[in-house]
C-alpha cells in the first residue's frame, strides 16, 4: 500500500476513533480540597486547619465535603467537638502528605536555582561586621540581581530547620555528611591595643602584660591562654579582665583605650592601617580556627550560592595579600 493510500484512509477515519486513542485524562481531586484535608487530618481540627490556611472553619468543612463527594467515601467522623479520621481517611493521608512533601521539595529545588531573589546567609558577628560587610558593595555591583539577606550568629546552622542558604563560621561543626564546607582562611591571633595605651601603660616587654587589662570575648574564652602559651609568658589568670560577647565589642574597647584585645589580624587590617590599633608584640598564633563557608550538598547547583562562593574566595585571596603588606 502506498504512503498516499495510507494517508487517505487515515484521513477518512472518524474523529471519535482518534479521541478514543488519546491517553485518558487523569481524574484528580480539587487542589484546595486536598490542602484542606491534609491540614485538617494533620491537626484533627477544622479550626486549626482554618488558621493555618487563613480561611474560615466553614470553608474547610465545605472543601472536605467536596473531596468526600468526589471520592465517594467519608474521610472524617464528625463528633461533638472534634473530628477523627475514618479508615479511608487514615489510608489516604500518608499518600497526600508524601505528595505535598515531594511538591515542596521540587519547588524548593527549582526556586533555589534562580539567579534572582534573596540569598540568605548566617555569618559570625565579628566576621560580618569587620570583614564581610565592608566588602559587600563589590558583590552587589557584580551581582545586582541577587539580594543579600544577612543575619549574624555564632551558632552552627541547622539547614533542615532554617531558610538559610549558606553560612560562614569559624568551625566546621561535627556532622558534615550533608554539607559542603570550603575553608576560607586561617585565623592568625595577635594582641592589639590603642597606640596611646601601648605608649602610656607602657607595653615594651611581654611581662608587661601581667599588669595590662586583657579584654576577653565570652565565646572565645581560650584565645588569650593559647596566645600566651605560644609567647611563653605567664600573666596569672589568662581569662581575667572585662568580658564582651563579640570580638567586635572587644575591639571597640581596645580602640577606646580600655586594654589589650586578642583577635585575628585580618579583622583589624583597616584599623592597623588607620592607626587606630597597633600590634604591641609580633608573636602570631596561626591556625587556631579556620573560617569556612558551608551549604547543603543539595544546593550545589544553586547559582546564587556559587556566585557568592566564587566572589568570596577571590576576596580572601586579596585580603591575604593585604595581610602580608601590613606585616611587612
């Protein structure tokens, strides 16, 4: 049979035959009814479900009746002041919950790969204030479409319970199985103080620290002890002195002439250049901590995170050069 003959025969077939050959349309319940059922079944309360979905309890009841009519079964038993699931409702709920979870995961995956929208990050306070924020303008110029939302915290982020996309921390944490952790730079602890404090106290020899005011940071209470051990000097109690809850506050106290702080040299590069601070003793304690950038492995394809990571690494390379220039 020729191609022309086959086409002619096909063209003469009744259209009803083609309709019968189409894939049958899936019979799906109304989405609003499914949402109402899932919330009411999870809470076993029409009122709580209504609050969660920002509708009235009567709207929840109406949507569930629509779903029951659609399915031809009862999903709830309505008692005086509560509702309970019927066996059919109990059987239906796990599938509905799993579908919503899959939809949520798929939506997050797609949304996380967008180049636009906010980039939520958690950063340790002093690193944010004294290192990152002064450089963020360069990132925003390079990526004006990415809105940065920054919170400060010394806590390790639980990404499964947070909307944080990435964090910058001075510890890797304990459970790294589901995270990418990229080392940024090592801390280099040095003592710093106001130039007038150095001259007037004075601070000429390491033993002079025995009488100096040591400014402490409560979340880094061991830093002075580590540095003093490396310097091989005994000042009595290495944790004596005023205590501050962030490195930034301790550094501001040092700038104001209250005493001597211990900090990472890279956090005070600009203060050293401006003459606000000096390093009275050039004994450097390296590798106490590393700063890390960390994010979940499932965000590996996130364009915003990758853009920020690459930019951050380039800034780290530049600041390493600044530190060398400061030392020299």
